[in-house]
């Protein structure tokens, strides 16, 4: 019976979704006539809303003051509205412009010219479950509008946000097309999931936003403090990013076309040795180790162009390429006073700068709403997206294509004389085990596809004046599949004799049903209230299936199906699910437009925790004082607006790496049993459980200041925050007798992030032919681990070459680099003798510091040698307009972050038979020749390659993030062409990076698949530089 009831409920939700969609389709035309009569005394007026230069402002709001009657300007700025015949006053507002009030009088047509206002206080910003005017905000909220997003020609929303909001650090895990992006709002607060909650047109999701087309977005709000985020409770500990997509506007239907095409390339290459220098360095290393140097190599002069061994391959030239990039967007929209609609189609295609990589997205969106009456409204937002990602081996590993391009020897040809892949020929001790990186990029196939349908429909009903009920139902369906084929091949002396096909698929579904009541009312003229209450329900289900098989008759693509193989089948799969039930409430109070108060509370119940800890309550309070509205305040031309803000609240985090940490989970195992030792199936716990596990809790305080100066031309926002994550969920080392390597998830540990955020903007007077806007933001965050329970430190979850390179300890920031301290080079035998703790060292070897001063150099002398967390990040921008020409530039930077250059372990040493960085030519060759690059040896008996401060480099950088130059055709030409707008532009991304870091890219965060391996570079796929030509056309 329970299953039948759930089935009926599920069907009812689908029916409800279809009803909303059908209602929209039925009523989404301009000729719809309301069944409710219009006041006979009303008259119709028309008008046009333009900016200070006469350019239409589509979407401008026109409301009859004191009523609910209103309209929106169409793409030409035109509007039509029924108004009372006498004493009507229109209130016209548009984000970024001063609100105007105009008396209609006897006019039947009105032209409204709006006056720009930098960061207009009257502008409306989307917040959790509603909207607020900028001047009424008491929390810390960042805002990015459509025009700012369009500065960048990038494939994802996250990339478009980089550097645009103080307190938000966005870093590419990898520069590969479609690669992951790490978004951190106010620091790293947990060892678990640090990703923010995304809300797309009211639908909350943790599935990421790579499928969202940036061209579909109208605005983005970033909720940073507890006051702004607490309405989302247990999912808001890492902040909330609210994405609002475009809607149709009242008026004539419009067509917008956006298109650009261009190329991208690697910003730089790393200098490596040619064949001649490689042989020279290798022979020297053999000699320094007392080994014969002529057994295999011969003389260096015999290598290079024009010699007996002419091959001199630069493998970076082979794997990097100039790659095309293109984007095309078509949007059809329109509406009437009662309805609006929007249909968009988009295509984004990108070939990666590394051969074999690429990304493609095809998207479609349908948005619309209909007002059946002044009381009843329905709407829907539906997106369909498919992504295809072609992947080359990367993952920050030693077997990646780029690391292979750095260490493969230059005398190896791309193809040999027979047309086969070139490879190493000879004993491994001389030629190593590296593979041909171009073969790795082209022959190994790894393609991943995803299909996502995300829809959210709603209905609104005004129960009575200013009292609105809203119900929304959303569904997210994400299907992903991958195919990976590893072929057979012959490459020099090595070969792969067995091929293999692996296929994966997953289905992730989420439905969310939300119901809210909103009541706004005034008590007298001074007291304004806005009250919200609601209840939400969410269910998530994740299914996976994996299969693989070996031994296919050949490598041809037409047989890449599991049944074509003859080897043993291997498969696995599983299902996981969780649910969330929540109650929420909010109170906004405004007294005399100068004293502001807000209280939020949300109570969440999650199936991820046991019955005794299933529910958590997450409250917040905030207050604001608009000092400049006080009677005693002298509103001079210097300080036009002053607001003080303060907030305090508690948030939760349920996003741990298990849906059942409180329960005993069993795995199927096989064990030989009895005298016959026959394999018998059985079940055993796969991990320890903890029935008392509960939420991580984040407590955050925020103090803010908002200023407008010099006739509101200058805007300044400053925030100071303290963000404490308590009851952090960790797994700790377990006693060997337990049978487990770690304990169950346990609520121990505390991390604090505290810092300041500054945002400054200046807007020049708008009554000039030449206007400009300059500004920037600055963020400084201090991260400190306050408690780790019963342990003093935690090692990185990634180990390479027998070492873990980061460690987290109480009293220090998360994931510090850990190793020996290098103290220059021994210059002579006297230095070695005087040091007395490295008996195997020779002049030219690295001298390591006896940190604990016990007279012995051992593991106890390892210490903290670097910090991947930046001291501060910053961004600056400038936008100018002169007549029909526009220009913008934005720079982004990070200062004080260290990078562990893991590549040094193999490419700045001669102890292994791989190619080297050219910096090795600056090696020590005698007293005084170098104090940083050690002598080359084959045996490395001093362990110069051990993890040490030698690998730590300054990762600070300033990057010219975007430069764009555009030209819009004048109105006189547009009229002849019968188009509304035609703009051409050229745009460059990641134009240049100023840094002292020697790797490909200083923009570094965490290793893929890791939670604690931060700032480590193993030849990461770099962010590309691109140049595109584009056009914007409106019809």
C-alpha cells in the first residue's frame, strides 16, 4: 500500500507539472483577454523608456503608484498601460538607474529618460525565496548582472563569475574543456564538500551548473553570510548562488542572436632540453656517480639536426595545438501585459589546447508565465542540455599527457620509419618507461556524455491583498555515461598486448516540492513588514552501473561494445538515496526606511542522519541602520548614503561522502570455507557506523558598511566576517583490532575562516560623450584549524612516490605543505664535514636543516614549508563608452599562495632517465657555480629529490582576465537595416599572466578527487588564452 500511495503522489506531481505548462501555453499570446472587467474610468497610455543616450531600456518596470497595476518595457523600451484618468503617477525603475515618478495628467504618450545611478539603491536583487531592494539588504550579498557576465567568452557560469564578487574564490581544478571548477565562498570550511548550494530559477541543486548556458542568465546573486543564507538551512554552510534566467518582456516579439568564433592556445611552454643537452647532462650524471658514461650514449655532438641521430622532438609542440572555439545563441521572446515567454537554443563547441580533448554543449530553454487574473499566476522554467566531453589522461598524475610531454626524451620520434608510434628502444635503465604522449592523447579514447532535464513550475495565488500563496514543483534528471577504450599498441621496445573497454552510466534524479505563504503589510506610515513561511520536501536518488571487458579482436571503433570482447566480464553497480524535509520562516521589518531588521529560521530533517539527530534548526538575525536617513545627518555631496549592517546566524552542512553514515552497511564478499575451500558468498560491514553522527554546523558573524559618496558616483562596500565550522565530520585512524582502517564519521573538529571584503566602484557623469566605470574588489581570508578531535594532524588523502605532501594541523591553515627545509648547496668538502648530518652528501648536493637541532637529520626534521592559501585575492576592472564604441578590461590576481611544484621531482633531476627542464643547465658544477640547482647524479644517494622547500614556489599572479572592444551601429543605420541592434566585438580571455611560477599555470586549487591535496602541481592542464570575434544582433 505504501508503494502504491507513493506512486500516486509521484503521478500527481507530474500531472501538476503538465497543468502548469499547458496553462502557460494556452495563455502565452498577446491577444489574451482577461475575464475580469477593467475599470471603465481607466485610460490607456503608451510610453517609451530610454537611457541618458536615448537607447531603449528593455524590461524597465512601470507601475501605477499605490496600485498593483504595472507593465514592463519591451525590447524597444515601449510599454502600454491602463491608468486611472485623473492624478495617476507612474513609478519607473530599472536596475542601475534612478527611480523616477511622473504624473500622467492629460498625456496619452510619455517618453521617460532614465538617469544612471551607480549601484542604484532602488534596484531589486533576487534573494532566497524572494526579492529585496538593495537599500533594504541587511545581509552580505553579491550581485552580477547580465552585462557583466557578457564580458567573458567562457563556457561555464563559474568561469564567468571569477573575480567579480569579493569573498568568492573561483579556481579551475583543470583547464581541460569541461573540467571542474572549485567555487569557495569565504574560504574552505570543511574536509567534506565545500561547494555552495546553487538555486536555478528557484530549484536548489548540488549537481553543479556546468550544464547551465551563461547566455541564458539574467542575473546572479551570491549569498555570503548567515543572514542571507539561513533560509536554505542545512545546505547553506558554504554559501548560496542564486541564478535567475532570462524571461520574456511585454511587447512585440523579439529575436536575439549572439555568435562568436575564435581560437585558443596554451599561454606558455616550459623550456626542456634538446637531444644534445639531454645526452650531455645524462653522461655528466653517470660520471658524477662513478659510472661509465660511454656504454650507451656516445658523444653529445652525435645528437640533433644534421647528425647521425637527427631526431629532436619537442613533445609540447606535438601535444599542444591552436584550437577553435565557437558559441551560437538564438533567443525568441515576447509577451503581453498578462503573459511572457522565452525560447532559447544554444550551441557551444570547443577543441582543447591539448590534442584529443574537447567539449560540446547543446542547450534549449523554455521560460514563461501567465496571469489569469490579478490573483492567479502560473509559470514554468524548463531547460534541456546535453554535454559531451572528450578527455585525455590528466588528473594531475605522472601518466598524464602533459607530464609525458615534459619527460619523454627528445630523441624519440613521433612515428618511426615504419609508421608505427615512436618509443623508447633499449634497456629501461637508460631509456626509462615513459610513453609517447601523442599516442596517449590520440589512441586512448575517453568520452563522457550527460543529458540533463531541469524543470520548475509554479503557481501563485493572492489569497487577499498582499497575502500570496506560492507552490512550486521541480524535477532534475541527469543521465551520464562514459566510454573508455584502452587499445593495443606497439611503441619502441614496449607494447600493450591486451585491449580493454570500460563503460559507466549513472542516473541522478531529484524532485523538490516547495510551498510558501508571503504577507506584506504596513502599520501606519512608518512600519513595514514582510513575512514568509514555507514547507519543502526533497528526494534524491543516485544509480550507477559499471562494466568492463578485455580482449577485443582489434582496436576499431565499430566493435567498441562489451559483447565484442572475449575476456572476462567485470561489472558492478549500486543505488543510493536520501531525502530532506524542511520548514522555513522569515520576517523583514523596516521602520521609517532607516532601521532594518531581518530574522530567518529553517528546520531541516535529513535521512542522512539517525533518528535521534535527524532534525536541525538553523536561525539567523540581522539588522541595518541607514544613518544617512536620520534627521541629524547632513547629506552633503561627500557622503550621500551610509548604512551599517550586522548579522549572526547558524548554518548546517549535510553533504558528507555517505548517505548512510549512521547505519551498518553490508557488502557482498566471497570467502573460501570448509575442507574443500569452496568460495561461499557472505556479507560483511564495509565501514564502521555511528548512530550519533549529525550535522556540521557553521556559525557566522558579519559586520558591514555601505557607502555612496560624491553625488553617488562612488560606491564602497566593506565586510568583516568570522565563520566557524564546528562538529566537523571526519574519519579518524582506527585501532587495527577494529577491522577497519578508519573510524566512522564522527563530529569532531573545528575550522575558522575570518576576513575582510572590500568592493569599490566609480561611475563617471553620464551626460558626457565619453563615460567610464572603474572599480575592483579585495578579499583577505585567514584560515585556521582549531580542533581535530583526538588527533593532532591529518595527512593528505593523496600519496605520490611514497610521500604525502600536505598536512593539516591544529593552529595552522588547512593543507600546509610538509617536508624538509633546503638550505642551499654544499660548496666543498668542508661544508659537508661542518654540517656533519648527511654522510653520503658530496659538494653540489642539497644541505637540509636540522629543524629540531638534535644533531640527526631524519624524519623528525620535516616541518611546514609552504601554504597553498593566498594572503589575499583581488580584481580590478574598467569599462568605457564613447558614442558607439565600448571597451572593457578586467584583471584578477592572487598574492601569497605557495605551489608545490611536484614536477621538479622528475624533471629537474638526472637520477631518472627522463627529459629535464632546461633550468638543469644551471646546475652546480663546481664551487660557487650554483646555490639552488644541485649537481646531477644517477644514484642521488643524498636524496636531493626528497620532498623539501626546494619544490615550493611562489604562486602569486596577476592575470589579464578579459579584454573586449565593441562597436554598435548607429541608430540611423539600424533603421535602414530594420534591426534593433547590431554590435561587433573582439574579445580576449586570459590574455597574459604575470607570475614568477615556473609551471604552466599558477591558478591552482585542489587535485581532482581529493579533499586535502591543495596547491600541488603535477603538470596540470593549463587555462587557455583565447581570442574571438563576435556579433550581437537584435531583431
